[in-house]
């Protein structure tokens, strides 16, 4: 899977003010296991990606297309 997906997962989690512990618990996995997902150290299955999207309350497409710069680009909000 594209490495940007793992970074997007981490950024979305942080912007939603969710802890790794909370997300790991929702996914029925260890915190260290979930951390490996965010660091891209393990292959992410489609089923796990679906569950992460559900925990974040976003679509899978949102995770794939997420661009954090859109949240902080002040020129777009004027």
C-alpha cells in the first residue's frame, strides 16, 4: 500500500484528537500493533482499513485522498 496512506491515518487520528490506545482498543488490537500500522511497518489489510475508517467516521476514499494542507491553507478560507 502507498506509504502516504499510513501517514494519512496518523494525521487523521491526531486531528480527531484520538489516542493510539483508543483506536487500538476499537480495533481489538494492541497499541504497539496499531503503532506499526501508522509507521507503515506492517501491511494493511482492506478489512483493517475499513475498520479504521469506521473508527474515524470517514470513508476509505477520504483516507486515500486526505491532504492535511487543506486544513491549514488560509488563502482558501478567505
